[in-house]
């Protein structure tokens, strides 16, 4: 008969649970148990490492002999962390390590849709053309874009803009853009985009 394997001296760590799956930008919570299989008190750092090898959280624990402690470590995710999925996180002490596969869901990037709500059909040369437009971010994350009004019928130039417009996910705003018809060539039929 073989003698049973000796228990690991020091701190043995296990990953008990996580709150995965989560979305990009959310916090991954990891429940950890550290067990001291020896007879004397031990103090060590318990570390949580992200899938790309960066230490994201650490907790110094003093655990008496033949006892254990359960606690949480956390990892803040960013947009872009969801690929590839699933991914592997690691928890380690000085004496052992444990891994777990977690799913971080990718979110649709910011996407700005522009709808023209109102504009005059006819104007007198020299008057301003006011264009009312609704801009909607149909993505799942916030984004910033510059919205432009372009004269594609007369001068083929940009005539107005809304610089650095920021919209949260699934939100919209209504804004006005202006085309000043001061050019003598701005007579006839044209197009704005």
C-alpha cells in the first residue's frame, strides 16, 4: 500500500465561484478560499491575475494552522476585454495556484445613426438653411464622433459640424446644423448630406 500524499505545506488556494458571465466594462468578482494545511500561522499575498497576465488584485492574509479563509478578489474589465472568450484567470499564493475559465461578453461598438427630421424645401439665396437632425448611438457602449453637414450640390464642401459629440449607449439627441447660402453660385437645386 502507498502512503497518502502529504498535504501541501503553506497556503493552498481554490477558486470557488465567480459572477461570470459578465459584460465588458463590468467587474469580475472571484470568490477564493485559502487553506493553511500546516501547523503554524502563515501570512501571504493572494493574487488575482487577468487573462493577459496582469496582476489585478491582491489581498494579504494571515491564516492559522489547519484552517482556511474565504474572501473575494475583483478584476475591472474594459471595452475590448471580451475577445477571445472564454478566458482564463489565475489566483495564486506563494505555494499554489488555481485557474478558472470565465466568459466576458463582447459589446457592440458605438454606432451613430443620423436622421434628418426637418429642413426647408426652398430658400432664398443669402438665407440660412437650418437642418434639424437626430443622432442616435445604436451601439452598446458610449462613443464620441463629429457630425458634419456637407454641401454636395454646390461647392462640395463641409459647411457645418457638431464636434466631438458624445452619446451613451442607446441614447439620442436632436441638433441643428446650418448651411449659409452666401455664395452667388448657391442658386438652383442641390443636395446636403
